[in-house]
C-alpha cells in the first residue's frame, strides 16, 4: 500500500509534528530548574530540528517511491547503452 500526499499536506503534517514536539519539550523543560532563556531556545531548536527531520524523511520516501525507482532504472539503462556503444 502506497500513500500519496500532496506537498502542501506534507508541509502541514510536518509543521504539526514539529509544533507538537516543541510543546512536549517546553512542558518537560519548564519542570526542570533551568533559566527561561535556555528553555525557550531549546524549545525552538527542538521544533526546528523536528521540522527539518520530517522534511528529510519525506524526501527519502519520495525518492523511494516506485515512480522514482523506475526513472532511476531507465536512466541507468540509457547510460549503460551509451557506454557500450562508445566501446565498440
């Protein structure tokens, strides 16, 4: 089963995941005895890192989709044919 999702929906999902991770981090860090500045900076960094990781994961999934694999195979076959024709 393959899940096809638009880039806008993926962006909204990734933003939701990042904000949820940031909120959880904020709650955990507010319990810890840290300064407010450290808590805010850490929360923003976790939110940004979650967003970047979600985007990277989507990129890998997009790369591994059957349509991409078919294109890669076709391109490699063309390169092999060209290299074989140059040898002879």
